[in-house]
């Protein structure tokens, strides 16, 4: 299904992209009136597997405790029904309604010369793609794996899911990695909401879903460009968190 919700601001430079710690402090403040205290909340994070993304885990853990891992390539939630079953079973249950905080983010690098889509990594002499999965998708846009079983000994299920969900966000070819990253971020949000609705946990817990784009700038704290902030309450009702 094509989705018209796309085309946000580019990830950087942008006045809306703030240091990751500042972004999370703002999430704390926005959720405070809704009872998302550390005691009542399990935090779950859907980010890409890239090592550059992983600082977010520690920063979220500092504020809400250890996190449940939802994500696969490109930040898509790939844990499936069994994984979600474990996650939901870990939400605090000593309060009337437990809270689940979901943070879903794609990511993009800004390389040594300011070019989007790459970073100079630890111990390497040349910049490499960030996000590697989205750059690979861009490079192979329009191509599709042949149908049928894969006998290569190494399937590529996450990359294929990423391709399918991002393609559903775009009516035209992406103009570049920034365009594709924005589309992927909306795909993360759409897919996250769809998976939560399939789980139908609304009789027991409240869920806050924050989505955005991690921006890696070599040598400084990651930036985070917030895209979505939604509270799902009883019955799955949606409240935009301003
Ligand atoms: Zn990545």
C-alpha cells in the first residue's frame, strides 16, 4: 500500500536535529505527565545493527533502565510475534497499567567532507556507507530477489523486509540517501504501529512511540531528528505528544 505520509525535513543540517542526550531529556519531560516513570516503564529500542547506533542504548538505559531490542537493519522492528510476546511480558505489572516506551530510529552519517550517507569509522582509512543497509537498498533500487527458496546458505530476510516497507512509502524513485532515509523513518513508524495493533495490548498497557533519525557526525555526539511522538492508550487511541 502506498503511503502519502513522507517527505520530512532533511536530517542535517537542521535546527530540529538536537544532541541525542537533549532529545532524550525532552522525551522524559514529554512523558512525565503520562506516568512513564522509570519504575513503571520498559523501554524498547528499534535501531539498526550498525555499531554507530549503539550509543542510544546506553543513553536510554540511563533514563529508563535496560532496554529490549526490537530492531534489525535500517531500524525496522524485526522481532516478530514471539519476540514481541517476550517484550510485552516484561512490561512492569505492579502498576494499574504498565508503560512501554518504544524508540524507533533510522540513521544516517555525515562524512568527513559533509557528504550525507557515510562515516569515517574507528580504525579505518576511508569512509564507509551509513546506513549501509539503506545505501545498499538505494544502489539496488528497483531490483528484486528472485522468488523461491534461497539455497545460498545465507538468507537476507531483513534486507528484503526493509526493501518492501520502504518501497511502500515512495511513489517515485528516491532522489538520494537523505530522501530514502526520510522514507524509511516513516516506514518504521507505520510498521511499528501496525505491529502493535496486531498485538492488541491496549487493555493492559500504554505505549509511547517516538520515531526519528540518528545523525552521526564524526567526533561529536550523535544528533537526533525527531519525526513522530505518539501515545497509544486504552483501545489503541492515539494522542500526538507535542
Ligand atoms: Zn544501518
